[in-house]
C-alpha cells in the first residue's frame, strides 16, 4: 500500500476536519466555473451588453483576491477559521439561490463580489489548516484538496449545460441573426478581457426566455451539505454556544496536544517575555513567525526571497492556466488551424479535464515524490509542451495532444509549491496567504496582458507568451532551489516535526 501506517493513523485522527476542508474546497470549485457557460443567459436576465456582463468576472475575481488576503489574518484562531468557513460556504449556496433574481448587472456584480469574498476565505483557510494539521505530510492532502476544486469546476458546467439557451434568450427581431453564432460567442468570452467580444451585437430589449435559474437552484442544493459539514465540525470541537460536548475524564493524545498548544498560545499572548524566550531558543527560525511584525525585519534575506520567488512562480503558472483556458478556443478557430467552432469548443473542456485527472494522479505520486521534484517535472514539462505546440502549430492532433499534456503538467503546481514553500519556512502557515493571493492575481492580470498582446501581435503570439512565461517560471524555480540551500534551517521546526504528528523525517531529508 502506498500509504504507510503512520500517515494512515494521522489521517484517521484528523478524518473529520480533513474531509470538511476538502468538501469546502468543492464549494470553491463549484462557484468558480459556473459563470463562463451561463454568462449569455445572465446577460439576457440583466438586459446588459456583452461588454458590461463580462465585467462581472472582474467583480468576482477582485473580491476573491481581497478574501484570500483577509483569510490569512484568521490563522491564529481555529474557532474563527471554522466560523468564517461556515459563513463562506453558506454564502455560496445563498448566492446560487439569489442569482436568478438579479435583474440588473450592477446587482449581479455585487452578489458575485460577495461570492468572491467567500471563495477567497475558503481558498486561504482550507490550504492553511491542512498545512497546519499535516505539516511535512501535507503534500498528499493538498493534492486531494485541489482535486476537489477541479471536480467542482467540472461539475458546475455539466449541471448548467442542459439549462443553457440554444437560441438568443432575448426574443426580438434580431434574434435570428445572433442565434446562429451563439455557441461561438459563448466559447469566445474570456474573463477580465471584454474587448474580445466588442464586435458582437446582441439585442438588449425584449421578453426573456431562459431556464438557467434551475441550474443555479440545483447547485445551491448540492452545496448545502458543505456548511452542514462545517457546522458538525464546529460542534465536534465544542465551538457551538450552548451545545458543548461532554468530554471524558481522560483526553486523547490529540486533544491533549491541542489543549497544550492552546494554553501555550494564551500564555504567549499574556507574557511577552515567554514569546521572546521561545523565539530566542529556536534561533533564526523563530524570526520567521510572519505575524510578529516587530521581528520581521530581523529575518534572514532568504525568508523574503523565498516568499517572492514562490509567489512569482505561482503568479505565472496560474496565469498560464487562466490565459490558456481563456484563449485556446479563439486561437484554434483562427489561422492557421481554422477549426470548426464545435470542435474547438472541446479544447477548454479537455484542458480542465486533464487538470482534474492530473490532480487525481498526483495524490499517490506526491507521497513517493518530494514536492520540489514534482515541481521540477511540472515546470520542465510545461516548457516542453509549449515548445511542442509551437513546433506543431499547423497540426490539429498536435494541438489536442499538447493541450492534454499541458493540463497534466499544470495540475499539481500549486499544491506542490505550497507544500514545498511551507516546508522551507517551517510550516507556520505564513506563506499560504501570499501564494494564494499571487496565484489569483496572476490568473486575473495575465489574461488581460496576453489578450492585449494577441490583439496587437496576432494569434501566434498566444503560444509564444505561454512559452516565455513557462521558461521564466522554470528559471525562477532554479533560483528557489539555490535559496533552499542558502536558507538557515538549524533547529527550526524541530519541536513541530515529532513522531506524534505522523511524520517520516527520513523521507523528507534534504
């Protein structure tokens, strides 16, 4: 069996919180992927232009970045983290239920902004809590976590598809002119880049005929078990007012460790001398407590460099995910390939399916292979795939093969980078907020930048941009490996990586 007994025992001891965090990330995936396919129906519902409705993407993504940053401020309190997850997962169900009643694009943008805040909190807190629970064994569980977001992102378009309008959902005299290109327009819409649909003119007035509301209500119902799971975890931890669980006279080893850690944190907050003594005892590693601003500037330069280097790598790799999924259809239907609209429409689906498959494959692989080795394979594979796509740019089979391999190589970059960076920084959860925010920023900004380059330089620049970004990410990863060798480790984290946590130090020796 690919799991050893220590890891399996650790998973069993943390079964309920682990499954809860996984399910919450399913909510995140469910919410992040529905907007693209349903956008034309939402345009009809709000009687807005294509240019106006595409800015709903920006509202969601910008608030997702804000939520990701805010979510990192809750790392000190498990009670507050679970409360925020409960509110966020419940908010996502409420958003799904409310969207069909949004009759104005401004109201829809505000609702999606609220959803973005909830998604950002989920993204940061779920990653952070799994890192805190499993520490050097977190790579496996982070891969599962990101498989669930991929699964949710695959499921929501499938739910929406039967309810999407086959013809223009605003009935008017010009409906027939626009309906023939409806599927092409739907595939051409790119988040955060409304300029690519400016030449399409669809009717703004007339009776609306759409059944997409049912899709949102189905997704709201599917998501409801998630906040229930978070509530049950809060109840199990004794965090629900008036519903305290009775404890036996003897505490289990995990409960005793939790109580000891809680008592230590309380004492440190009350007595600054205890904090200073604890930090002095651990040497350089103690200055890496990211929330201790007074000591931040005493950290070694590699502390800052690792954060920056890892964040920029994820900025580019998640940016590649966003720009490739957004522009691959437009690239395929133009010269030199000139694919049929229906055939080209399979490319984004293939890309996301391979990302989800890659995350599933990475679950057992991440147990046997170090995160930094997985990152090296992924980044080299990305660069090689883009080079292959450039060399076979006149080949339709080559485009499909390259798209599949690119999805596989990109699939595990984020969880592997998070596990590797937190390992370098002693599993304090400090890097999670930085990395999540950088990844989201890259996904938003690089779509705008690459879209602008495509408009000015032509469709061939699409693959050149991807190759340039992937080579730059690979180069920065080499720099990160150098920083790894220079970063002072010493006794850092020796108190955290104990056998009671189910760690296997020999497997993670540098």
